[in-house]
C-alpha cells in the first residue's frame, strides 16, 4: 500500500479540483426546480465510478431521483463491501448568510466551503478516489467493492427503501459489510467510528381558528388566536425537568449499558467548552443525565419551526386564521416510531382547546439503531482509521438519524461501518457548510487502509 499512499498524497490537489466540480452541481433533492441538476449530478457520479475502474456502472431511474450503482468483483474468496453515500444536498437558504456562494466552492483557512462539502459529497468522494488510487497502482482491489450513491437521502430515501425491498436488487447489493461516511469525528483529528444512531419521528401540527384572517382590533378578544394557542401547546410538551410529557414516551427506552457510560467518561467531554462554542451560557436538557447521554442515548422532542400570521417587515394588525409548527422527536433503541406517532397525536389533540381545530400530519421518520462493534469489518475499520490519523480510534454514538442504516441491516443482513470524517461544527444543513482539508486527506488514507485491513 506504500505506493498507493504516495500516489494519494501526490494527487490531493487534483482530487480537490474534482471535488469542486462535484460541489458546483446544485443537487437539491427537496426542490423540484433542481430536477435537471439532480440528473446531471447522478451522471457525474457514474462517470467518476467508471474512471475509478468499476467494471459495471448503472444509473437506476426511480419515481423521484436516480440511484447510481457501481461494482468491481475481481477479488475471489475475499469479502465484499458496499460503500453508500448520497449526492443530494440540502437547500442553501438563507443565501445572504453565506460568505461565499454555496455552489461555488472556495478554500479558506484549510477548509473547503460549499453546500454538500461535508454532507455528503466530500465524504463519499473520499472512497471513490481511494478505490481509484488502489486500482491505478495495483491493477485491482484486495477485496470486492460495490457503490450505491443515492439522490434522496435529504428527503428520507423513499426510492432507496423501495429499491431495497426488491428481491433482485437485494441480490445485487449482497455484501459482507456496508461502509458509510456520513457521521462525524468526535473531535478534530480524532479517528472515530460510530455505533449508534437515534431514530426520528417528524410531525406537523396545524391549528385553525376563524375561517379567515381578521383585524386584531375589531376581533381580538372574541376569537382564539391560533399562534397563541400553538405556543401554549408547545410549551406543555416538556415538564420543568426537561422530560417530554407525552404518555408512554419513555416506556420502552433502552438505557445506556455500563460499558457505554464508562466509554463516555473516557471521552472527557468538556461541557463548558461545548456551551461556549455555540454561544450559550449553559446547556439544557433532561435532568439526571450527562450531555453525551442526552445527545446519544436519550430521546428528545423539539420544535423545528413555527409560523403563521404576518412575518414580513413592518406591522400588520392581524388575528391569523392558521398557525403551523414542525416537531421532530429523536428516538432511541426499543422506541417504536409508529407507537410514538400515535401517542404524540393523541397527546397534542388532548391539549387543544375547542376554540381552534387541529390537524396532525406525520411527515417522515426512521428507526434508531445500535451496531455491534465486535464484527471483524468494524475492527478492520478501527485499525485503518488509527493508521491514517496516527491515534487510537474512539467509538461514539450519534444524536442524528440515517434511516437507511436500519434498512441496510434489515434487508442485507450486514453490519454497517459508520466511518465519520466530518465535524459537528462544519455547518451541515446551515450557511457556510465546510469540510476540513485535513479530514479529507486522512479520510482518503483511512479508506485505502480499510481495504487492506479488511482483506486480511
């Protein structure tokens, strides 16, 4: 692998120029006006897989956005790894908060700035170029590889879930392990493997009062204001100890095991520094638990957005007809998403006065997962990342959700390696998203070393 590592280091600048091309494509899956850009991005990925030496590359059309598949299966009697990523990105708004254009990548202070730089183009491109480097210097790979890069992760992967349930597609994707880089390093320069993800139940509540907007002077005091009532409702979803008030919400929650709590202590998380980094005087959450426990092993409920009435500049004395809130609940192992959705719906309806009408809509979600860390593929990944970073690899859980991880484990019966390369501070889903160039470089080496370690 010495020749491959040397080649990778010599070609970093070339890889970054190619990554810039990738990042210039505004592949926003949530908005229909970007449909052609999504198609263009899928073709870009397919082209890069061919250039990397994949013997078979195919773009699968779906009801929404294409799936890109590639494979090289020339390593007889060796394991097969499926590398998953997504080429779609979040919308870039609010544009005015970006210091450079979101789809014109710019390198500043050792970081590359663009929408998708971290999530997930920068991270999945690492593996494409690592495979290419091995192929160009060895004429083959030490194990078999399949790639699956989708265009709908940011909208819940609906087409991929359908794709996975097809018998022929399951056969196509059959593998010994799935490798995903879509999580974070515990800290800058610290190699990290993630073994747990929280699930998600995302809901929308709409309250309606009068059948049209009314003058707040002429009608205020006679009708319930949906915004006021929605604010009251949201305030009742937590008690004074930060616990969610939905009945049975904690009934099936799996508590953190002793080895996990011991591991959390070893990580030496600095709560005061964490608070300062995000500009708050103190942290908040469910009483009786450390911050890492609350982030990784406890369920939560948050209002992600609330709107209604007049929100433009100036004043408009209006009593609004409607008010809407988006609510997300992060779930942990043993919590069932469907059960939580039912309990949530019942609870918010019970909190709604007769002076307004309520509609509750389930938007999307996914199940939580904890992955056994003893599997040889995960141990190989730990050795590989340690070699690349020059430090011992740490094991963490993640507060976010990657719903497709659960589907891979269920449908393919394979362990999932979550080899995070980004940082939580890199503004994914926010203005000025970026990716440290050092993480990009060490990610390339981690991927190269993983192929060697897992082939042993």
